[in-house]
């Protein structure tokens, strides 16, 4: 619901900052196509200026990511600068080279949380990332907990690990992990070359309720968070968001409304997940911090038009007739654009799949006549 | 949550926010969230960007001049006439008389707010105090006579009965951890 954001104001509350695209792993599902550093990555001084700008703009939280952000020589200096500017700073690492020294530097810099990626149990995780990577993550969790930092785990769900979630949750509880973010692998970036590993969208009908149940009950001490490309609507919705807030339902993509992303070369997007030049798509780049200040880029009235200028007539496929279309705005922009068929709308949508498969028992409202007619007409999409 | 309740909650939010934040279009440029000085006289810097206005809001919050400011979020985008579709619903005509400090009308920020909320959170992120909910929806009431003035008092954020699926989880809030509910990894697939 764009009007909610319009009334509140377009505020850069959450920022994902790719410090470098350089990475020491080549994961099969990497959405950033990380590996080599970009040719024109920001210098330390340029990064410090961006950090100051984020603080001046009252950005509430910055997540440092990559690539592997700890390969940036000034990652902790930047974090400390942001923290001094009253920005809350988290960091996502693949843990491959994470040591106690990294954990201590993170603690000294004032990070509120360090996140590691763990994509299943050992065999599945290592198959997705690198042999031995699983053990590195477990070691990293231990040393980071020992220095007193909260540890968050991100798990990307794909065919091979989707039935391991309960076991992974048990492992995380044993290790004292603080929070767990679940996200679904979408065939984009490197994953576009491994489409066979992606979950078919029909599986959302069992997976989304399971994730919602994890969010409802983390098993005692583990906070579980569903990534914002998981949903939407139907009975699981309230637990995927926060049941305790005034509006515990999906309000549409945050990109350019309350979120922004900064690439290591200085390009600014509404969300770091959105494609860029490496993906053959430059349309989401709003500017570069070398040419304009971050504030100017954010405040351009013509910027972020795909969310700020959204109209229901922009919706495609089933989203065009969906009862929630104006609320949901077609779901996560990145996910919708990654499904191959721009006319299909968002088929990785719980409501879409439940309506299509006649599982009205999973929905709060029976699909409308128009929605049913859409499928009766012979939908070409899954 | 059924679609009807979702839309009702949004509607309540928009009405409340409109009363607190939106300024009549007659002020000019669809600028929202100005202080009363701007309303009456217009300010040369009325179109400044988000950050500077938010900074001023916070800086002013401790001054004795609170009655002139204190709106929690200032809508700052200078609408581009060519691209800005404008508000989706008409703005109330009596907004000026309703505008007042957030401390008077806005929901209080409870102690359980996630720690990343350094700035005041937008109203929809504020946990709603959950009143006792009946197990089933009440029978429909006859239509009430419209009030002569918009309700200016504080609203109860969650007056509608929630379906059983939405009853709060059995896990204690403290067990859910203390960090923000926002995505930890802003980048999916990785």
C-alpha cells in the first residue's frame, strides 16, 4: 500500500551496503555474482563520506555485505563511523575466513549483530557453497557468541535443504544463535545457472506455513524472520510479519521508500537485491555517490519510480486481478523481476498458488470471481 | 486477517496520519508536515529534504517551542507534477485545526521497540496494545450517525477482533529476542 509510505514519508531507514564485490567463495546461488572486486570500487575516503551521509540522513540501520565485506580493508572503521553517527550496523559474512580477531573487531566497532550464511546441514551447505564451509560457519558462530555479539543466521532455501529446516533450527538453538532469517532461492544471478535447484513455486503451499510456524514459535529463544520476498497474504501472513504491530501484513516492496542499497562502485539502488549492470540491467540504478550526494539521489522526485510512482495498472498477470494488488504492489520487486516472464506477475506468491490450486482453506478470503476466472481461462504460468 | 480488516486498519492509519501530518494543499506544493509557522506564513525553506527536516524535528523537540513543531515524520519529497500521482484520497479540509504535536496525538513509543529505532518509528511500526479480543466478531451494528467533527482523540489501534489464527503466539515476547524485525540480510540469494 503505497499510500501508507507516502503519508509516513520516503525515509532511508534501512540500507544494504555492498562494501566490495570481492568474495572468497563462489556460491551456486549468489544473487550478486560476487567473486572479483568491481573495477571502480569506492575508496576508503569515499566510503567514509557515504557513511557520514547515511548518518546525516538519519538512516536507522545499515547492513554491511558484499561479496565478503570483511575483505574490505576498512570494514570495521566504516562500521565504527556509522555507529558514531547513531546508525545501527550489522554485517553479513560467509564465515570462510572469520576468526576471533574479526569478532573482536566487530565488537569494538559497535556492531549490533553479525550474520552468517548457513544453507542447511553440512552436506547441503557445502554443496551450495564450498567444501568445509559448514565447519567454518559453526566455528564463526562460536567465537562470535564468545565475544558477546548477537549472531544471526541467514538460510537460503532450495530443493536440497528445504526438508532440513527443523534440524537446522535445532542446531542454531544449540549454538545460541540469536535470530534466523529464512529466504527462498530465486533463479537469478548465479542461481540462474542452477534453476533445477530452485523450489517449484507450488511448494510454497507447504513451505510458507512452515516458515510462519517458525516465526510464531522459534523453539525457545530463537527469533525467526521471514525475508520480505516470502508471502503473501493467506493465513500464514500475520506470522510472517510481526503479529504485534498495528498492521501485520505485507505492505509492498520497501525499495526506494524505506530502503536503499549501495553497490561497492557507488551506484545507488532502492534495494541491494535489485539487478544492476552485472545482470545486464541498469534500470534500477538511481545515481552514483561519486556524481551526486546520497541525499540528492534519494530526494530526486523522479527517482525510484517503480515503487514511488507505482500504479495498479503496472501490475501483470494474476497480480492485475488479485484482490490484494493495490496493497501488495506485486510483491518483492526483485523476485517479481527474476521469474523470467515479465507478464506473469509474481507466481512465487502464496496467495497465487493457493488460489490456483484451489486451496482456499489456506486463505482468509475465498478468491473472487475474477480471480477464479483468471485460472479457468487457462493460465500460461505456473 | 481478512481483506476487509486489512483495509480497515489501513484506513484507520491513513485517517489518523492525515490528521496529524497532512497539510492542506492550499499551503502549496502538497508539502506535508510543516509546522504551524509554515502553515500560516510559508517558509522559504519549506521544500527541504527529508534529512534536514527530520533533523530539525528532533532538534526542536527539546525546545520550548514544541507546539510549533514535533510532527514525527515530515513528508519531504517535493512532488514532481509530472510524475507524482498525489494522495490517493482527498485531504480533510480541517486538517489545520487538527494538526498538533505528536506527543499529544501519536501513539507512545513503548519500551519494547527494537533497538534500531533510533528515530521515532513510523506509526505502523509501533506495536499495537492488544485489547482483550472476543473470540468471534460482534454482530453488525446499525450505522452510526456521522460525527460533526473528525475524532481528534487517540484511537485504539486494534479495535477489531482478530481471527483465531492471529492470536498472539504462546512464546513469551522476551523469548523472541530483541533485534529488529526487519530483514537481516538485505540481499536475497546469498
